[in-house]
């Protein structure tokens, strides 16, 4: 993965975080209220956005820390993705997938701490 690809991926995820945040607050508001999952959607957007910023920081470092970058990316998709789907569908077993994404995020942070490339 090149630094340009890493930056563009982070930019796309940032765009998506803002779009999903707005969509949840406006387009899905009644559904999320009906499902009682507004807080779940907000948690998904929060973790999505925070880790998008982390991806931007990592993309700007030379050399690119590919291991942590990919762990954060996978963690975001699994963690926030499962919460987004859970919030919309109210399929509760999806909550069992979320911790796998959390482990990916933790692995990303551990990789940054230990300086893994």
C-alpha cells in the first residue's frame, strides 16, 4: 500500500463517517428511534471517525506502518460496520461480531505502541 492509497482510503472513510453520521441523524432518525438503537449508531460513527483520523496520521508517516494501518482498517469495518447493521436491522446477534472488530482496533493500537511495520 502506498502512502497515496493510504491517504485516499482514509479520506474515503472520513467522507463516509460524515455521511453516515448525517444520514443517521436525519434519514434514519425515525427507524433508529423505533428500534431503540440511536446510541448504537452514534457509537459506530464515533469509533469510525476517531479511527479515520488515526488512519490519516499513519498515512502521513514514512514508512507507512502497514500492519497497524490494516488492523485499524479491518477493525473499523468490522466494529462500526456490525454496529451500523445492528442499529438498522435490530438483529441482536450482530453484537457478537462487534468485539472481533474491537480486537482489530486494539491490535492496531498495540502495533503503534510496539512500532510494528
